[in-house]
C-alpha cells in the first residue's frame, strides 16, 4: 500500500523530463516526424482511451518507429503503445 501511495504522489523530476525529451528526439529521428506532432498524436490517443478506461499516464509509453512491412519489401512507420490500464469504465453496458 505504501508503494502505491508513493507512486501516486511522485512528482516528475528533471531527470524524468529530460528522459522524456530524449525519447521524443530519438523518435523524431526514427520516424521523421516532429516532436510536436508526436505529442499531438499521444494526446489524442490518451483522450480517446480515457473515454473507456482509467490509465496510468506516468508509465505510459507511446513510440513512433519504423518496422519491416508485412510483405518484407520495405520499411513502414509503426506506432507502438504500452498503456497501463488501472480500470475499465462501465460505458454503455
């Protein structure tokens, strides 16, 4: 229980902010999109998911990268998301 409380009350340190910025720069280089574009996409994804689930935004990880196409003939962009779900909302049941 104490661990849960400490995680919930944790504030973002300058180390966390710097790490997030470095991730954005690396993603920008890999996917050839601006960090602002990636943040916009990330924000929209979070808004849609939050309509249906409570998520842990602290541990959320969304990356835009490149991967081999299904036909194996080229490289295509890929959106990879790791979104911890706290609970599912009772919407429309």
